[in-house]
C-alpha cells in the first residue's frame, strides 16, 4: 500500500526503560521520539526522564491518530506478561 507523502503515518510503540519498566506511546516520527525519550530535546515524557536510557522493544504502524490512540489504550491495559509477549521476537 503506497502512502501519501502529505499524510502522517502513525506508530504505536513500546519502550523498555533502564529499570525494566515498559512505556507505551504514539508518534508520527519514531526515531525522533525515542531520541527525545533518551534526553535529546525537551519533549521526552516525564515518566522516562528518570528511567533512561530507554530501548525500543515494539512498534506497530496504524492508519491514523485515532486508531493509534485506541491501540495504545489497549496495550496499556495489558498485563506486563502480555506486553512482554507482544515484544517477544518469536511471536
């Protein structure tokens, strides 16, 4: 499926923090957002600020912001075990 260059592609992502905790978010620029979570710029989430460095462990592309927000909410409601299973390379 070709994407229109004028339309943002939304991504749902999960990070593993240095303390082992997981953080889930949405963005249109995953590389920039992970860098922000790791301290580049002022836009990193308050949660990840004290838990650096963070590592990207899961990403999923969705069609629009609304779908990204819905998927983020679903993932946030999962248990830690289910979140880790989602991140597993052999899933």
